[in-house]
């Protein structure tokens, strides 16, 4: 019996690229010695993405579609796709064709060697200079502050086996950083280099703001570093404050008669109050995440399914 390969594909405003994606991937998948299915998850698109995929699904039972009730975010959409995929192997990729479908056979060949996960690594990011810089800042911030050691230049395209997918679905946290969860599940992984293409059409929805938000999500989800920094800075400022007070006391008693310095005192109070609020905000972010987790709400809510 032939094994089943599931392409898990989150989509969001992809009406310009989806037909080309289906065309190029089908040409490759038909040549593989595997059965295959597409599992698309629409994350709240308001364009023609859903109608195009629904029409295609009526003509091809291999095309499955999950329509989420509203925009949950990419991590939730990926989780929904994995939850609805039945494959022995699951290949996760975006529909923008930056990660070329011609690379699919290489991923299948590597996963069949017994790895749990095979990451795609970009040889060169085919994107605007600004986005390249943003990506470097994003991944640099991520690895520096989380210690996850995610492979440098990791692409969206990756493949994993059924047991890895089942283990992934056991992670029910509401704050989901996909790459971090993948790293936590298994160390039995490999990387392969792939040559990216420019986007086939449209613009990336993953802008600098979203990248940095994802980086901060990862830092707060996988590291206590902000809290440790707050404690260290608090101790440092306390030591500086006591030393300063001691020096001023010695100067006042033996050397200099100071004039009243109300402006400097007020400035010091404002600065100290601002630092307190900053670190109170960090603690509040952690508390807010705890509150979100303990409610145990579903990761995603489904509006409709097609061919499932």
C-alpha cells in the first residue's frame, strides 16, 4: 500500500497565486510514488481565495479545505491543517511559490531515511532588501534571546512524519510559536538547502511588525530572560542608588554644602517610576499569557470544511 503525503498549506488572501500553486505542485506530486492530498486552511480571507479553492475541491477530491471562522493567525492555521491531515508524511509550505515545488521529491527522499523532521534552509532569500534585513533582525533576535538554536535561514518548507505530527497536536498552548514547538518535539532532524524564488504574485503579509511580534512571542513563550533581566537591573540600580547616597552623604558632611535640588530629585523619581512601570509591564505580559493559557480555549474555530 502506497504511503500518503499531505501538503498542509495555510492561506490568507492568496487569490493571485493559488491556481499556479496547484498547477506546479500537481506536476511534481503526480510523479512521486506516493498518494497525496492537499489540506488548505483559510485564515479569514475576504477575497476569492475560498471560492477558488472550493471550486477546485469540487473537481478534485484530493483537495481538502478548512475555513476558519475568523483570522486566528498563521500558527493556528498551521495547527488546523495538521489536525486535518491524514498523511504518513506531512509537508508544510506556503502557497506563494517562494519555496519551489520542484524541491518536494528531495524532502520526501530525506524523510524516508528515518528522520522525524527535515527543515528547508534558504541558500539566498529572494526578496526585497528591506525584507531580507527584517528577516535577519528577526532570526537574530530570536536565537539570541530564546536559545532555541533554530537553523539559520530556515524556510517555511519542511516535512515531518506522522508520529511527529501527532506529538505536535499534543501541544495545546494558546501562544504558539511553531518553530519553537518543532524544536522541542524532536532532535532527530536534518536540514537541506533549497533555492528560493521571488514571490509569484502579491505581497507578503508577514511584515516587520508581525515578524517582531512573533519574535517577542517566542521570547516570552520559551524564555524567562526578560524577568531575569528585570531582577538583575533592579539589583544593579539599587546598588548604584545606595552607593550614590553614601557618596553624597560623605560629601555633604565633610566637603560640600549642597543647595536644595528639587528638579534633580523629581527627575530621579520620574526615571525610577518609569523603570518600575516598564518591568511591571513585562511581568504583566507573562501574567496575561498565563491567563490566556488557563482558559484552555480551542486553538482555532472552524466555519466550514470541504472534502473532509
